């Protein structure tokens, strides 16, 4: 499931990419249109992103374990919003 916060952020970016700028004062039906498109795109991309992240983590975790680093730490946890 894609978090609502991610959908909202993606919807705003799609909205702005179309040259529109005043998201908060836009009609709700327009915002919902962009939210539906954003959710659809994120759901399509999510399996690919998860597979890439899993593979990157597997490779990095193996290399870190070989060097004696703690592999239980999640480097993606607590990142600031983009």
C-alpha cells in the first residue's frame, strides 16, 4: 500500500509539472484527479523500487558484514522529506 503522504506529495509534483501552482486553493475534484494518477503511477513503480532497494541492501549488507559493520542499521530510516 502506498502511504497517503506519498500520494499527496506525488500529486502536487504532477500538478506543478503541468504548470499549475496553487494546489491548496484548487477544486477538490481536480486534486483528486491528480491523486488518482499519482497513486496509479506509484503503485506501478513500487515493485521495481522495492526490488532495487532489496538488491542494493543485500549487496551492501553482505559487504558491510564482511568488513565487520553492524548490518542491522537501516540507512533509509529517518531521512528528511525531499
